[in-house]
């Protein structure tokens, strides 16, 4: 088995060790003779020394087992004594001065199951170079601060690979006499090698055109298998909308005359922003009503925008080293979030983004893998494409936006782009541009980059009726995280407002208060009635708010706050407080929850999408995060109990909402999407009520659906039921979509997420299903990733869930280490569980770490999880 990820001696890479490169590579010429079994890569590097370490040899990164078949310097072939391999590097002593270095290697894309470097996917050959994949294609200084102009000549069999794409502009094509053809591409923009890409295959394009603000015409192409062409319209519309948005909001135009996107079925992450040639996991390109849910449509638009926005935040200005990853990722996620908010409902988008942050990032920040958005060390950089770098990174940028205002932020981003264009920058460069453009000092704010952990803010409001004043006492604590026992307070921008409990009036309109110290208080004069606190409105800071607001006040806010996000938050907090009390066997105000849900359902001023979000109970996992020790069984029982009572008590309202949201013909408007959302939420509550007709109702929705949202929504409800309708729907779904990998992923996921008691056995059975494969990252995540997110099933008291996931990690590791490593963190949460479960989880982590030949990726995640 090829296991290029197997560790020799893992040694951490430290941020403090950064040194500028001794050699630069201003130009690269590649000649690639593509062949799945043996691809020949000839690289010609123009190298020149950079002051600092005179006399240092040229060091080119390679991959395990990669040997140069030929090396020449300035046209002269080198003898074996004139170069050496050190670890995975090719070391060539060179005189000072510029040189031309030629190397030649042969690689085998069809055996590349890691999906890094050049690999085969469904008959295509494609590349993935971020973070360190280029070294698997050719010997090269594989670091983001080496920027080069690339010219690549691709040669391939014309029948098998009629389309040959790379970065930049196509500068020539031609036929050879042996059935092969060639294409040459040149990218005029200097870039790090992680942005290099090429694709060869039998692809067809959805072509379009975009005219930039300054009048340049850009040819757009979305390349897919011919049969998938009809599913590319949404991605194309999103691409054009993104291009226009970046011009309008950031003043950033596209800079090449071609922008291509290719969809591939086997891809480790979501997509990749290679200059002028984005490569996508097909799940973030393909969408039509038959196969994609509304959430899928939104994800397609969001990821298309994200990758497009990287053209400036990532490509024109790139990262100096991988510790600066959040410089491009946090900023770009913030940009894509704002783009999506502008396209649809801002409030619902914010709710979704905060849900993701709380589900993925807060637990990371509270566990053994916690790291700051600018980490200090890593073993394997692929493990740092995390919710912290991406989502918390975006929240940090959002706080800057809140503090500087939209105009100030824009002044800062203009300055950042102007000052750093064409260079490899740091987070510090970004902050400095924001400071100088606005004449402010962001001194203390820098702690957000260096300190891990989710701050907890205690917010207590008191009212003195006699003097007519209110006082808000604020205190922050940044919890200790691995390697960071002591923390300093961080500036936390809190949007807040006060409402009158009796009158419902706004007593203090929204303002931003920056909590910079450990403790602080605000005095509000002229407060004649009891005030209710609305705080962290719009989720202005990625913190946990601890307040003593009563169920009554939360219910009041959920009905009256003028910030829709704050209404949602108040409802969630009310639900959390109630459920935590139920779980802990304390008196709980269930009636307040039921009445708040009833009020929200009845509020005709609210749009259906918002209602659908607001009435959902917090997830079992989120409830677990609120408890000192997670008890999956008690959480399941309490939550399902409340769901049932909500279902029963409000059955008439759920049925009315269900009837009122019936569609007549598919539309992708925000209103239609909101109605579909609420419809399935209502169906879920009808089922939770135990109504005798629930399964039949769900099956009817499943069968009558003219779109995947309704069909999959019904299947999700049925998936947790014990009823013959469930089996009918699952079988029907399988038969209808068995040939469509992306939809079949949903079939696996829906079963892995089921709340049924037999979910673990079903999932183990599905892992033996002929359509299951460890080789496709989407499929692996669809089954195993989803199962590990199913708290009750994964945490079965006998440890069977842990064993299953660990077995899957070990089986997947030699095939695809990156994807295997991403399945480790759920096991790393062992400290949050009672001793029996914790011991079982630890035992699986220990078994993983003790396995010979483990990849660096899995080793890092598992060993740190034990620590
Ligand atoms: N820069 C990409 C994410 C990405 C990272 C690594 C990959 O390697 C398998 C692929 C994609 C983004 O932010 O979209
Ligand atoms: Zn990105």
C-alpha cells in the first residue's frame, strides 16, 4: 500500500522558526506528459538567491520515495555526487547567483488515493496542491512565500483527455502524431505552488461571460461530465453574482480573461481556489431541484463565492507561512458569509453561521485540539483546516468590521490589498492596514489571534426603581486551553439594548460596548421601568453569554426583540435552560417554552424561514456542551420528551403550519425556501407528537415531492421512526438515486443520523454495503462522520460506537490520511463524559496511536486528543 503519509519522526513545525527562503523561484516551466500509471514531469526552475543565508544549498521538497530521474543545472546534467536526498528534500549545492535547475520525475496518479498532488478521479486527472501537494508532483520549495510565474505544457492522449486545463491563459494547443495532443497555459500572476492546478479529462463546459466594472470581458467555464451540465446553472449564477458583489462591496475586479471551475467526485475538502482554475468537490457545484436540497443550493452558492473571493483574499495577497492560514480563510469566510447574507435573509444566514460555529468550533476550542486562529505549532498542516481557523477566524474579522464600521473596514481592506498585492503577507500586515487606515490602535485585539478558548462573558443587569437607573455588570473569563494556562482579557464588542418589561418599549437603543477589561460596568440613567437585557445581538462576538435572565424575560425577548437574531437567541436560551433543568432533574418551565413557540408560530410578521429556525430545539450535542458532564441518555430522553409535548400541545398549530406551507410548483425564492423549511419542521413535530397518521403523512410528502428538500425532509423524519413507511421510503430513495453518488450520500447520512435505537447496528451494516467505500471522502463522511455526530448512537454505553469509528479511521488512514484524521476529534471529547465512556474512548485513541505505520495526520490528532 502506498502510504506517503506514514510518519518517520514527527517533529513539530514552529511559527517562531520562520525564516525567509534562501532561494526564490521567479519562473517555473513544467512539461507534464500525463498518464494515469506513469506521468512524466519535467520542471525547469529559474532560481535566484535571496539575501540572508548566503551559501545555503537549494532545498526542494519532494515526496517519500520520489527520485529524480535527471537533474541539470544551467543545462549541465549533475552527477550523483552533486546532489543528495535528505529526508524528503532534494538538496543541490549551488553557487550564488541565478541558475536554471531542471528535474525530471515520474509519478503515478492512479495509485494516489490520498488525493493530494496529481490524482485520478472518475476518469479525470486533476491536482490538489494546498497545503503541501505540489511536492508530490515535482521537486519544489513547497512553501507559500515562494511566488513564481508558471508556464505549463500538458501532453495527453486526445481521446481520453480531450480537455486540458491549467491556471491563467491558454497560450497554445496542438496535436502530436501519436494520438496525443498538448496545451500550453501561462499564468502571468506570481503565485505560490499551492495555487497551481491542472486538469485533464473528458469534460464539457457550461460557458458564460462576465464583463468587469472596468469593461474587461471574462470567459467563464464550469467543467463537468456531460450528463451533469444541466446541474451547473446555479453555480454559474452564483459565480457571476460573486464577481459583481466583490466589485461593489470591496472594489475588487477579476484579473484574468478566463475563470474556470472543474467539479470532481473525489475531493478531500470543499473546493480549492487555484488561480483561474478552481477545483471543486462536485457536491458544491451540482444542483437541481431533483437532487439538491435548499441547503445544498445555498452551500453551492456559498462555496462558489468563497473560492472566487480567494482570488483577492488568498491569491493576489497570499500567506507568508501556514501559521497565517486564517489571514486568507477567516477573511474569506467572512466575505462569503456577507455575500450570502446579501443574497437572502440576513437573519437566517446569521443563525445558520452561529449554529455551525457552536456545533463545530466551540467544542474544538474547549477540547484537547484547541488552538488559536494563528497557531504556534503543528505536526501536519492539513489538520489545521479547522473550524477555528475558518469560522472563528471569520468571527474575528467580523468583530473588526463591527468596531470599525463598514466604511472604516473598507478603508482598511483597501489599504491591505494595496500594500500587500503580489506578496505573501501575515495576519499582522492585515491588522496594521486596518490600524493605519483608521488611525486606531488594535493592540489588545491582537490577543484574539494568539489566545485559544471561547471567552465566557457574565452579564448581570440590575435595576434600581427608586433612582431610575440600571447597571449592567460585565465580566469576562478566557478559559485555559492546552499550552495556554493563563489568559489575558480580550476586547469583546457587545451589541446591546434594553427593553421595558412592561411597556415593551426600547429603553436603550442598540449600541456597541467594547468590554476590554476583565470586569466592567455600564450605568444607564432614566430607566423608569424594569429593563430586559438584549446582549450580543447579531452575535457580535464569538463568546458564551452567561446571564440570569428569567424564562419570562427570555420569552419576552423571543417575542419582542427588534433584532431577529436576538429573538432566536432568546428562544434558544429559554429552551436550553428548560432542557438542562429537565436533564438535571430540576424544576423546569416547560410551559414557557411551549407558549414561546406558540407565539412565534402565530406571529404573522415573521417569515417562515425564521420561524422554522426559531422553533427547533437545540441539538443533543449542543445540550451536552452546556453540561458539566455529558449524559447522552438523559439528554435524549429530556429532549425527545419536550419535543413530544411540543408536538402534542401545539398539534393543531403544527398541522396548520404544515397545511399553510404546502407548495404548488417549485421555486427557489427565499419565500418558497422558507416555507419548505417550516413545512418539514412542522412535519417533524407532528411525528414527535406520536400522531397515528404521522408516518403516512411523511410518506405522502416523500412520494408527492417535486424537489429534494421536501423529499429528503420527509425521509429525515421517517428515518427516525419505527414504521413500515420508513423502509418503503428508504428503499424507494435508494432505487431512485443509486446511480447518483451525491444523493446516495444522503441515503447513508439519514440512516446514520437516525434517533432509532438500532442505529449503530444499521450503520455497521451500511459500512458493509456494496455502495460504501473508504476511498471517496464524501461517502466516508456521509456515513462515519454523520454517525460520530449522532451523540446518542456514537456514545452507546458499551463503546461499540467508538470501536466502529476507530476501526473506520484505521481502515481509511492508509488510503486517505487527511479524511481519516478528520474523524478523530469526536473521540477526543472523552474528558466531557463519565468515567466509563471516557475510558472506552481513550482506549480507542490509544489503540489508534499504537498502530504501526500511522499517518502523521491521524497520529497528531489522536495523540493530542489523549494528552
Ligand atoms: N483553501 C481551500 C480549502 C482546501 C484546503 C486543503 C485542501 O486539500 C485537500 C483542499 C481545499 C478553501 O478554503 O476552500
Ligand atoms: Zn478558503
